[in-house]
C-alpha cells in the first residue's frame, strides 16, 4: 500500500461529513496544523504528501462531498519535480478550479512556492515561475477564485525560497507557516462558523 493510498483510506474513515473550509494540496498542506494555526475548529485537511495536480483532480469527488464553502488550494510543486509538462499541470488546475467553483466553493489559490537555491535542480524555480505566471489568467477565467501570493514574504533577492523558511529546501519551517497563516487568516475568519 502506498502513502497516497493510506491517506485516501484515512480520509474515507473520517467522521467529518461536512466542512465549511477544506485545506487541499500536497505535503505543504498536509503538514500544516490548520485548526491550531487559525483557531477555526471546522477545517478539514485534505493534503497528501507527494500529490500532483492529476491525482488531486482524481480525488475531487471526496472533497466536494464535504460541501465546503471555502477551499485553500496549493498544488503543483510535485508536478515540476516529476517533470510533468506545464501545459498538463495548467490543464489539470483549470479542471480542478472548474469543478470546485461549480460546487459553489470559493477557491483561494496559492501560487506555487519556490524552493531554496540549494534544493534540487536549478531549473525548478524557473519552471515554477512559468506556471505561476499563468495563474493570473487561470484565476481570471474562473468565478470565485482568489489568488493568494505569499512569495514576496518568503523569497530572497534571487527569487528562491529563503533558507530560514524551509528546513529541507522545500518544506516549510514554523516561520514559513506563520507567513501562510497570516495570509489566510482573514479569509478563514470569513468562512469559519462562529
């Protein structure tokens, strides 16, 4: 059994039938203790480490079944790592956004974060930026999509993720999660039932 299958199996065991807010994405989403970070007790974390846009698209029915009003989406870095062509990633993202907004969810789409200069191959940040450049028209093409951009707070002068924000070059430290928390907090407050 793969890690992906384990996570999907755990989601299937969940007793949560509805969630006004869903955190959706890969390991950066999975690792965040979103309820603790935001104070909202009604958040479902549906992040899976290593997830790609294709696999996330394949599991959207389970997310939509939760009837979320807001979805915080961060996905795409694993597509770059695995060499998925940019057109395929953007096509998957377009389909993801269409399905989620058709289900009456407001999607807060985060730009793909860069990696540190020392992480992986140097081409990664260039490919990430090429995908991010398309996010503006991708979001404009959909109703109920808001772009979230925390890159200015996390990048160094060279455009790479600053080392103090990533413990291994890609995964965030608590300081990195503090930046994400502060960016999403007003939106979470808007959708979190009181």
